[in-house]
C-alpha cells in the first residue's frame, strides 16, 4: 500500500520526483495496532519494499495505522517543511509528544525525515 502511495506521488509531482531521486535511506514503519512492519529502502530513484523491519534502518516510525496514514495528510509549507500548525499537523505533533508516535533515529536524520514526509504527503 505504501509503495503504491509513493509511486503515485512521485509520478504526479516533479518536486516529489526530485526528493525521491535524491533519497538514500532505509525507513522502517511499524504499525503497532496490527503488529506489522515494513522497511522502505530508498536507493536514489529506486525503492525496494521489504516485509518486516530490516536491519540498518536510518529511521523507524512506530504508530497505529491511523497515525501512519495521517502522515500522508501533512501539508508541506515553506522551504519544504511539514506544516504542524494546522489540524492534521497538530494531531501528528500531539501523538509524537504523547508517545503514540515514535520516530527512532530522529536525531541526526531530521533532513531524511522531512524528505520522506514530503514524498509521502498527498496534501501538497
């Protein structure tokens, strides 16, 4: 499902294609309410999707399914940064502060997280 979302976003938006072509990172996504994970291995213009959490991930996002899907609804604002001051953004920020959204590897990989968020976002 995530692979299809990424493919549609990259094909429809030139700025997302640029981000996709520049990204080299392994991102794990673990959906806590169904106890399932996936690893997205971005290889500068190519994506390999692995079932489960593979080793050597740069980032690992852990949240319930609804929260993971809300990440794709984050708007992108000035300078390509996610918007956290609208309703969706505040909800995501509250989950992060409340521990319902965990991002392992965030320190040192903030630029990677922002790039991944831009690629995921369907809100623009």
